[in-house]
């Protein structure tokens, strides 16, 4: 089966999460992703654990590096840089997430590479952008969540600012990067020219809070922490049940009416104190206390079944093991399997998008460090066996090459 990005080659100099997540998305769509790593240690994420597989591979690394080929190059050596430049000539996209200026020092900056491949889409991911007083600082997800404002609206009202439980800004930056790269490739189809694409963790953090930033910029409303509540809808949060918790999302007044009738209080559906969302927001604490009383009377499964029947959005709160075993996840085929050369069969959550005409499933397992160095150099650059020996002796790539 074909893949949407068949014929597109991505040269990936990124490591840890935002960049590798982006290139995994492109790999899921069929791009030939060549991951350039340092000999010996490779991507820092290879050491991030536990958990580790029995062969020592980090499950964190394995989770975001499927559908890629790994090569090791010493970019500080002349021969290693020369190979990198030759690969650039044969690539459509380059992705890097070094601090501003590092790629330029290596002779791999956009202005330098544009001269040898004007069709190149060159994507840079930084913590704070390429200009401004903070441009030289390294970027980390938790710092971006804090400085970007996300932590200020996450957590209980009387508690401390709270980090989202996953590196959500790294992941979102990876997704935005993939979207921007696809846009730049489409632009190249029209113009024949590549371009530079810049993204930062800080700007992504602002971008994932559209309603909150707009509320302040347009109306001067400074958002506060509401715990599991929603600033624009009530009741819309987690409520305790007789045996656990349930999420409730009443997004409009019709759903409020359905909820009131389902719990046996139809008169509250038209009560002027609660009938409209703006009135419920004004009485947030009162409404939430009222709903809490209702929900404590039944178990979670009972509420989910009852409210789903009357089209009131609600759901259980699952642990990771529980959601992965859910019949809906099985029906969607979300869990895929790829066979790793040393770890064996790897079960992983695959791409969430489904294309009717193109395959998006895993076709390559996450690579061992340097696993494809020789194969890529032979295939892409037609390097002979004799030249490979000379290059290895010159230090272009190290012992991790295979």
C-alpha cells in the first residue's frame, strides 16, 4: 500500500522529544526519515528511563522513533560534515533542535545549506525562538509550561501551579512542526523553492491556550486555576461518584436540560438560576455542589450508561492499562506491533490518523544506534565499500555504524 509522503527524505538532527515526535509523524506518513546521531550515546532519549527493555533500550526512545533509520556521523570532523552536506543535497527536509547558532558553527546553517539545495525545507525547533533576549537559553517542556502560562491555569485553585502529566508542549511543538513542514513542502510544489521554518516551545505554549490568551488580549480577563473546571462552561469537570469519579462536560443549555431530567430534577432545567450557561457560571460553586450531590448516589459505570443514553457527554477516568484494554481502542486498532532487532515484538500506540488511500502504520521499528549508517550511505550517496573504510578510518562515523 502506498504512503502519503513516499519519495520525501527527511534528515533529522533532532533529539529528545519535540523534534523526534515531528519526524515520527512524517515517518508515519511515509517519509524516509534518516536520524543522524552521535556515536556512542546517540539521542539523549535513549538513556531516559526507567522503564527499559531487557536489552537496555529506553521505552521512551522507542515510543517516538518508529519509521526511522539511524546513522552515526561525527559532525565535528571534516569527513563527517562532508557526508552530512552530501546527504543534504539528497534530502527534502532537514530538522534540527540545537540552540541558535550551533548548526551555523557546524557549517550546516540554513543560509549555508540553501546554497547547495535551494529546494530544502529547513525546520528549526528552539526553546524561545531565534531572536530576542532569551534565544540562547536551552528549551525544556516544564520550563515552557511554566513561563508560557500553562502551569498558571493547571491545578487546584488553592494549590500550587501544576505541570501537565505529559510533556505536552514538546508533543504539540512536534505536531506544529510537522504541519509547518507539510505546508512548506506544498509551497515548494508551487514555487520550486524551499524555505526556513522556525518554531519554539514558548510560542507553542501560547498557541495551545487560544481561549485563555484571547480572553485576556480582547477583554482583559486574566485566567485563574479552576482545577478540573472549565472557565467557559458549568458544570464541566470531574465529579466523585459512589465508587470513583466521572468526567462531565455540559457544553450547552440543551445538555443541561437533559442532565436535569436524567437525575430526576426536571424543574431545574428551566430554573432561571441555572437554565443558561452564563447564569451557571455566576453560580459555579453552587451548581457544582448540586451536581456533586447527584453523582454520589450512583457508581461511575451507572452514570456513564445513563447519561450516554440521553446524550449528555460524560466518561470514566481510566488508568493507562485500562484504556489500552478498552474495546473501543481495540476496535480502532490503535495498538500496533513492530519487531525490534534486539527487543523483539514491540507493542505501541500507532498513528491516530487514518487515511483511506495510504498506509500510516509502522513499517520500521525504532532503530538501534547507527543501525543503518552503511546502508544509507550506500543507497543515498552510492559510497563504495573501499570509500566506507577510508571514511571510517578518518572518523566520519564511529564504531556504532552498521
